[in-house]
C-alpha cells in the first residue's frame, strides 16, 4: 500500500513538473539560450536551475530507487522484499540453480555453489562456496539483489547472516511433489517469470499423469532407499518418500518420526525389501562397488533377485524441474527391470 502511494505521488509530481517545464519552454530553449545567449543565457539557466535540478532528481529517483520493489512470501512464510525483475541473483542450492535456469534466468544468475552442475552452463558461473557452507565474502563481492536458498540444505545461521547484511534471501522448501510445483510457481512470480513457471509446472504435471497411467496395473513393492553407503534413509515426510509412494513403492522405513535417519542393518534385513535403491554422488566408476557391498546379505529378496540399483543423486535428490524425471527413473527401476 505504501509503495503504491509513493508511486502515485511520484507520478503526480512528475506530470506537474513536466507540464511546467513545457510551459516555460525549459528544455526546448535551454540549448539555444545557454550556448548562444552569452550572459543572458547564463541568467536564463540559473533562473531555471532549481526546476531542472528537481526534474533530474525525480527522474533519478524513479529509475534507480527500490520504488518498484514488492514484498513476497517465500515457502517458509517469510516476507522478502524483492525489486522488480532482479538482475543479480545468487543460488545457494543445486535445485534452486536448476529452477532459475528453467525460468530463463541464465543471464541474471551471478553466483552458484560448487555443487551446482546442471544445466551445463551452471558450471561457468561464479562459485560462492559450498551448499552448507557458502562463502559470505564472495557473496557480498557479487552484490546480489536476490539470494535464493533452501530450508533443508542451507545453514540457517548463514541465511540469517545474509539477511542481517540487508540482502533479500528467499527460501524454498519442498516436502513432496505438490509442494515442489507450488514452490516453482511462487518463485516464478517473485522473479517476474510467472508465465514461464506456470508453463513449466504444467509440463511436469502432464508427465506425472502419464507416468501414473503407466503403472496403474502394477502392484506396490517394498523399497529400501539408501543414501550413499551409509544406511541413511528418508521417511515418508520427505519429497523422496513421496516419490517412492507415487512410483508405487512401499518405503520400509517410511514411518520413522524424523525426516532422515541412519537405519539399523537388522531392520533392513527383517523387513525384506524387494528393491534396494542407492543414491550416490560418487564418480560412475565407483558405483558398482556400492551395489557389490550388499551381496553379503543374500537373504534379502532384493539382493537374492539382483534388484539392487545405484542411481546418481543429482536428479533424485533435487526438488526442482527434473523431479518428475526422477519419478520416471524410480518407476523404471521398481517395475520395469525384472
């Protein structure tokens, strides 16, 4: 409301000043009077200097101030003031980077984390540290007008520090596919790309529906989803847990109270998963060793029936534009690899 009132007043006075300037023939007469009129030209200029100065100041205020900023509510219900069409955006998470590129903001992205490796042009962007430990000094040096981070991955203290320094920090959070869609659309509105975001989500939803039809006659299978080789896994409260459910999988540790936890091996053995999926950031040549590590537990149905799979974490661990592609991968592994 305050911004709207300020804009109205600025426009009102701009119109008044412009009409006065035209009536006084300030700008039309200025070159001839000043440069050809000698002493009289100087007097002409000085008499009108306050009006000219005020006009220039008003124009400067209109074009360089935060008058056209607006307040947006991020996924954590935090109010973030973002200027219209931000020009210097920093991403603090791989999923955010993928979303910003998908929203056609490649030119506006000035910094990303060293883990932001997709799409390929992201590799050429200035690096501002890691996912959980971004470099504050590097961020300050890039003078961003918007920083986009995530609730689950970024350090809360770092986010608070950047906010205290006066930077607008917009937080994303996605607990399932539905909130991923909503998060993309909300961010699209905040960065002036609402139409692109809506179209992107529309395409994602359409693909999701086609995948749903593809497995309509499939029976659910018991799944153990492992992060690396650590026996850590996800609950049903995470977006990966949601993907497993949508892929007609039954997460054998889905009921745990925390979002992530290290699982006792005995629990995995006792619950007899039919498929084991290992998500890893390791180099491709190291992936077979992760699968091989399970072979000693041959009583587990997944191991016995050669249903242990390793997938790159880049796609399945990021709540961004490729999340439906991750769903497709899970469906292929669970139902179409016998």
